[in-house]
C-alpha cells in the first residue's frame, strides 16, 4: 500500500521540520502522529453538513462560531506544542525549525508596516505583543495538516504514472543517477535543484491529479467581464474548477495522456499562466509550495534511484477516484511493486 508508506514519510518530515521531533512513523506502526494525520482527513457526515451550510449561507459564519476540527486532534496537537515550547524555553534550546521561529515571535514580535497607497505614514517597524500559544498552535497545526496529505498523494500518483510509463521512469532514473554522481551520492538541496526533468514530471502529476479539484475564493470588488454582460458583485463566492482547467484540451491537448514535456520551459512560456493552478495563484497561493516540492523530490530521488517501480496485476488502469474525499484519492489502496535496481544511484 503505497499511500500508507508515503503518509508516514511525510509525517516524519513535517514533525521534524515543524516540531523538531523524531516521530519515526515509518518504523513505529503505532505512531500517534500518524493516527492524528489520518484522522484529520477522515470525512464525516456531520463535518460535510456543517461545511455545506456555512458555504451556502456565509452569514452564519458571522453569527455563529463553528469548529471544524475534532476535539481529540486539537488536544493532542496543543499538548505536543505546549510541552515542546516549555521544554525549549526551560533548557534554552534553539533549533532551526518552524516552531522555533514562532517561539521567537511569541517572545517579541516586530511588525513591518509597509507603505500603503495612501502614503508612507504607516511605514516602519512597530513593537507588538508576541504570539499567543493558541496562535502558535493554529499556525503549526496548519503547517502539519496542509503538508501531510497533499504531499503523500502527489508522490503516490507520481509513482503510479512512472510505473505506467517506463520510458519516462527510465529518463528520471538516468537524471537522478547523473546528478547524484556529481554530488557523490548526496541528495542535497543543490542536487535536487538540478533535477529539472523531475520537476516536469511532478508538474504533470499535479496537472493530472490536482490535490484539490476546485478552489474557493471571494470577490473583493465588483468585476465586469470584458465584452460581456456578466458581472460579479463584491463578496460573492467563486469556485474555480481546477480539475476542469487542467484537463481542458484547449490548453492541454490530449489531456489524459501523461506527458511531462508539457512543462518544458518553451511550452510553459506559450501557455496562459492561470490555467495551471495546483497551488492556487496570487497572494493566497500555497505558501508551502517550495517546501512541498522539495519533499516530493527527496522521496522520488531516493526511490527511483534505488528501485524500479511497476504495476501489480490488480492495479487499476486507469485509476478510479473516491467521491467522498476532500482531496484527490484512488477509490481503493494503490499497490505497486518495488524491485531493487542492479545499479543504484545512492
């Protein structure tokens, strides 16, 4: 079950980068972090009903507070963060991770007020009260949930497509071997940056299998479409059909064929930038995009550098998808075969 292994990998990476903790979910089958990660994406009828009501009737969000998260999950995450913060402050421990930066903001926060279009009167630094434990918890929990399921799913679909397309897999394997040879087998940041064909493979995977099939936004001001009578009023909710855009033959010919060359530099230049939206776009695009891509490339370089990936007789081709999931998921566990390569890149 590829998803199980990849989910444990992403949880270990995030727990280390966000909390500074060694969770070892890959080997520890009873990992509490893994249980929390899985539970946080379980879709329950009550949650779906609340989300539907609040999206259909936004006025409720201004009148009633609705908590969309499970109480046990919140208590676990809050407990971990509180104990970690207390331990670090007691022993004067500083670690280069996400939580350490938030702890520093808790102690003292400097807000840079940028110049606004009204003039420079608000520019400069201003001392402000530091973050509360609740704010730190919210930021860290968002980091945890946003980076867990999304990354694992993308790696899973990427491995599936490489198993279906041996020529593409061989090309990725050759690139990994060639780059790592120059770095003495060390998978570091600089080496990953040089794996440009792998970038194209990941981009094509995100086109075929966007993490979310649609994006929701709110119109910030009245807008009239050029050469049209269509108008959108301020505060109106908008749904952007990401999956449909990614599979529109007008922008991506033969859209159900897996072709990484769609994302060669020349092809990207000739395509409208807003028809490819795996991370959103503009000021509200995913801030963890680069971190997520690095996690994906690290996993792919390790796996493709050491194993040949192939399908099992029971693997669905093409894949069927779940209809009751927040994210894009296959309808049944995805099984793949990993055969160790005779010559390994690392």
